[in-house]
C-alpha cells in the first residue's frame, strides 16, 4: 500500500516520517526538479510512505506545491496522512479541505498535542472527525505519542471513500455539482475547473464560464477569492464546534505575536526590520568591507602590473590580467561579506520564527501576483543584489 505524508511546512512531517520508518528510508530526486522526496517503509506494517514537500495549498504557486499536487493526482496514493499543526488548526485545515475532495482516503494526524495544554487548547477529536468526515488521530511526533494509534488507523484501511462534505453555500455547491455531472469529473477537479486552474484549461467550456460568471457577479469578487473565503468560513465553523480554549497567562511569545502580527502594525514593523537588516549589511558592514577590499585588490593589482611589466609582458595582456581578472574578482569579493551578513540576519529572523510568520502574513498579498509568501526571502536577496549592481 502506498501512503503519502502531506502537510504545511514546519508541521512536523520529517519527525513523523522518521518515527514511522525508522532506518528504512532512502532519498531520491524528483524528476526535473531539485526538490528531494523521502521514501521509506513503515515499521511493523511494511507499507510505502512518501514524504512530500511542505505545502499550504493544492492551488500551486510554488514548485513544492506543483510537486505535491502532481504526486497525489497522478500517483494516486491509497492513503494520505495529513499532518496538521494542532496549535494552529485554523491555518492548517485549509489544505485539509482540499485533500478531502480527492478520491483518496485521508487520515488527519493532529500533531504537537504536547503543546495544546500549555496553550489552554482542547480539541474534541470525535467532533472534529464527525465534522470533517474522516479519522482523526492526536499525536506528538516530538514525544512519539499517538504513533501506535496512527498505525492502527492505517491498518483499518478500506478502499471505500466517503464523499467529502459539502462545505460551500448552496449556490456554489450547485455550480460544482453541475460541473461534476456535465464534465464527468470528481469534486476536486470540478472545483479546480471552476477556479480556472491552469491544469484544467481544456475543460473550460460554456457551462464552466457561465457558472464562474454567475458566482462572480453574485459575490462581486474573483472566483478564487470566493472559494477561499468559503473554505475559511467552513474551517472557523469546524473550529468553533470542536475546539475549546481556556484563557491562560500570556507568554512572552504571545505578547510579541500580538505586536508583530497586528494587522495595522505588522507591515510597518516588517519594513523597519528589513531597513535595519539592509543598513547593517550594506551600510555598516558594506562601507567598511567594500573600501577595504577595494584598496587591497588595487594594491595587489599594482604589484602584479609591475611584475608583468618587468617580465616584458605586452600592454594588452597586462591590462587583461590586472584590469580584467583581478579587478573583476575584487568586485565580487566586495559583495561577499555583505551577503554573509544579510543571510546571517535572515537566519536569525528565521530561527526566532519571525520569517515564517511574515511569510504567512504576506501570502495572500503575494498570491495576487501569482506568487506565494515563500518567495519573500529570494525577493529580499534579489533586491539586495539589484541595489549592489547599481
């Protein structure tokens, strides 16, 4: 039996994969891309387990999302273990609602259960399972709890797939059902066709365009936004029914989150932090290293020029070595210390958890341009490179 491990980034997938497979794992490259997959055998069961790249959605904006969606659609695993961060269930269940629409059995593994009590959160897994319509297992991959229950749930596998629950309003559901019946496709495909997903452009027929236009006129927004908002409304309803939160004393991390993730202050704070990062790497370090390396390379170049002249080298060859090779290498070397400081600062922000929070915060904005929040880091580095070259 083939089982896929799917979840958000930093949800504990790798830890769970190692627990389930032990030492029976191998690494292989995905064809045509530089992303790696982990494949192993589940201990005591012998089933194949494939650890897919961490993703937030099956609407692909990144290479990771493309790879994961391609696998679940084309390789058709028997079971999908959807690992969910139990401390951030509202964000994590967005992917779950999409996975439930596939023709594949889904088991939800609520991870980081050990942190729930500290946060005053209680999740009624029976209610959650009833609302979503699939098995739910509470685990802690870090403390290796709930793993046997997860294995027992896998053992109970049967091929019958329960139809996913209707999570949208009746007018949206009616259009989805019409597309399913007219085009003879499953629910996942019908929704993606309605969203004008690039993978299903060949299905864009009259009925689809009419359905999309009707809904966009009714809701006065883009169809993708209509579907996304409906998913979040459904998730909030599930959360309210299955989760209770006991007020506890706020930790320092919670207090900082309220400041750094405040809907009014988050972006200005991000701009200030990025300014300080650039000022440190370009201003403080840059002004010192560029001049120092430039003088060092210039002096070295003059020494080489004098040596070549004394050896009788021609003017053009001397210029090639000194003004071309040495000066070119010197220009690159002046750039390196600044990049080191820049990456060091980004690493510190990543370690504190700030970058992942900002990535999620900016994800909705970036998606308007066909990107995801994960493109933030290359955007920062690219902007630094452009500023340097100019």
